[in-house]
């Protein structure tokens, strides 16, 4: 068999033009610790809770766990605002709990990557506490301070027109020194000044701290934003701020330096969250000859259903065209990521499938089939393997997310947008859909917490959608996902094989080939409630896996078929 255990793998081996790497063969499972499993009844998920579920994850068959931030934080943005990079968030447990979790992951032959949030810190981080004290504080230059501009009436205006991703200006005036600091996200998330070599040294040190503990790499939060044009020109009307933020003058110098000084010393993987990086520019960050990152998340697929912040109808040909564009742009020296859900997006089956009672299971199976058979490292989000759905939030009070609350205050309370329109759209796009607690069983609060009140509501559909039930049912999404993971693990063609879309314009059928040498797999996915006819040549293949009928000329509603041609 071609696939051998990652640790015994010869990295110089080339398969179909690709260098073999464990990270290309792995399937990653994202854990949002706050919502995965509570162990002490306080209603907040924690590290011992995750440790208690490691057998579940091992049995599912995923290779790498990605832990969303577990660091000390005042939780303005659920841990994406770090107060101390070398401490575990109090609600999540202790450093001993972290070490136990990591040991449990390793002893089961899995790996774990952690979130590196280094574009910004919390305003409660010791560096910022110092930095804001005075203009000549030794930490002043750790952050981006600028004097204001004079307005027409002599008032002070922000240094430029950058907006915060969480509403309002990206600059906040600090009265103590009379200067503004930059925060591309919340006011409690000041941006670090990467042009300061001391800042870069600090970040490299804290990366080594976690790598030396044995973590297997990092998911890097908004990493392309680290380099800024120090002159901070205004965004012009025809420009996109996110594109400007992601293409600063020294981005590649810093990524290269980070690779040289830290990453290259470890057998680790990196995946950059890369809003603002186009498909065509992706190789500049991930081409392996450049020694920067291993892969990035490009958001064109997961956000195909958006127009700015608003939900919009998407079509299958649009989505398929993105996958083909990615495949062509990345070539053999770069590697893609395949994902359609994470902690910032609605649930997989609600956003891309059909979460009606009739088609939820079939369409959830279809989506995991696609994620696990396209070319690139697949990322599953917790609950995808159960077909967990969006929550039916009714009022702004039910939401927790700072993005939603700030936009409510900024847009609705000021009359810029009607409450009805805002809430209607939020119900489709909210980040909180992904953050409702994991549904384990039919006990109160879905087995997420033994306490009375989880930090965010449990979806009431847990009585029907939960892990215990799925494990007991051989036809469940869970078991189907397990079979797919097995198939992928044993099928090099599904990892390294060439990708070809065989019906790019078909409105309902995604039909593609993965070919490695003589071996050719065909994957047929029906993204609709209508029956779709399969081309004759396809129907003649040997059935390998399906979520329904295996050997007819037709694909039923939301049907899948993997065939060996
Ligand atoms: O996300 C970056 C980012 O740009 C998104 O927050 C985006 O603005 C949002 O999804 C729009 O709906 C990363 C993290 O994934 C996110 O959870 C953090 O809030 C953010 O960075 C700040 O650290
Ligand atoms: Ca807890």
C-alpha cells in the first residue's frame, strides 16, 4: 500500500508531481473548546472535556485536531483576544489539563495544532497595558499608535478611514496620550506592530513555547494582515480594505523569517486564515519552494453565498468553478484546503445542503463526500459528522457574538438598517450557529454540560440529532463519514490524484474525476431534490460508496456515488 504511517514517511517521495507530506494526507477536525464538552458543570466547554472525548474522535478517524484559542483571555471575542499566550484560559482548565490533552492526542496516534492569534492581542495583554501608558513607554512601539487628523472644526479625526471588522472605525482614541491605536477587529483587540523586530521575536518565542510542548503546528488567525503600510493611506472607493490589509509591504518578509527561524526547525504544519488573498495569489504564501506557510484558507468557496455581509443565493456552477480555479492556480507546488464551515460560519448542512427533515441526512452525507474527495486537506468542523444544523435565533438578545452585537448597535440602533432586515440576514449568516454546544446524547443539554445553563443555547433538535444516536445507527451521517475517512486513508488517488470537473455547467450535478496513474475514481453528487441522470460511462463504473442506490443510471435527490471507473 502506498500510504504508510506519517512518521515513517519518506518526505522526498513524489506522487503524481506532489511531494508526499503527512499534512496533505491528513484530515483535520476543528474543535471550538467553549462548545465541545463541559467537564465541570459551569456551562463552558473545557480541555478535560475534550480529553474525555478523544476516543470518539479517534474512532471517527480524523488525524489532526485544530483547537480554537485556548489561551488566557477576557473573551471579548471568545479567546481571539489573548491576554497571555503562555497561559490556559481559566474556564478551560490548567496547563496540566493542556498537557494531558496533548498526551492523549499523541497516545492515540493523532496530532494537534493550535490557533496562533498574533495579528492582535487583547487590550488586557501586559504589552498593551504598558504601551498605552505613555508615548515613551518601551512597549509603545509594540502597537500601532498614530496622531489623529484635524477635522474641519478643529476636532480630532481617526488617522485614516479603515473600518473595524466589528463595526465602526478601526481606530480608537486613547485619551491618556491623545493618540489613536489601530484595531482591525474589536476595540479590545489592538493590532501588533510587526515592523518592530522585538514584536516578531516575542511571537517567535511563544510559537517555540508551544512547539516545544509538542503541538504539531498552527492555524494562523488573519495572518496576511500582519504587515501594514505605515503611512496608512485611506481606502479609496474602488478599493477593498480587506485586500489592502492582506497585502502589506512586508508580509512575505515576515512569513519567510518566521519559517526560517521557527517553523523549519520542527516537523509541523501551518494553515493561514487568509481573507483578502486571492486564489491566484495563494501560491505566493504556500508554494513550498518559498518556505512560508503550508496552506491557507481561501474564502471564495465558503463565502460564495455572501454579498458583503448579506446572504445571497448561490449556484452549483459557481462553486464548482471556484474549485477548478483553485486547482489550476495552485499547481503541483502548492496545496489547497477544503472546507465549507468553521466557527465563523453557519452550519455546513444549513448553508450548503438541505436541512429540511427529509433531506438533512442525505445532503449532509453529500457534503462530507465532497469535502473528503476534492484535492486538498479537508477540514471538518465539530458536529459536521452529525449533520448539526443552524439554530433558530429569534432576537438579538439570543445571540452572543460580538460581531452581531456591535453591528446591531452600529447599524440598527442608529437607524441605518431595519431590525427586520438585519435579523433576517443574521439568521442566515450568524457565527453563533456554529457555536451552539455539541450534541452528544439525549440527556438534558445534549450531554454537553451537567450544569443547568450552557453559555450558548443548545439546539432543541438534539433529541434527534446527537452523537449517541448516530453511533447506534449504521446508516447515520457519522458512520457514513467514518467509511469515507477509511476510504480516503487507503486511497492515494483521493489525496494526490488529478482533479477534473466533468460537468462544469450542470446546474445540479457535481461530477468529477480523481485520477492517479491507472486508477480513476469518479465522484457524482446531486445537489438537488430532483433525480439526475448519470452519463452512461459513469454509471458503468464499479460502485465504491454511496449514500443510497448503488447501481442505477440515476442519482436520487441529494444522492452520492463514488465509482472506480
Ligand atoms: O476571523 C477573521 C475574520 O476576518 C472574520 O472574523 C470575519 O470578519 C468574520 O468571519 C465575518 O463574519 C478570525 C477568527 O476566525 C474570528 O473568529 C475572529 O473573530 C477574528 O479573526 C479576530 O481574531
Ligand atoms: Ca467547564
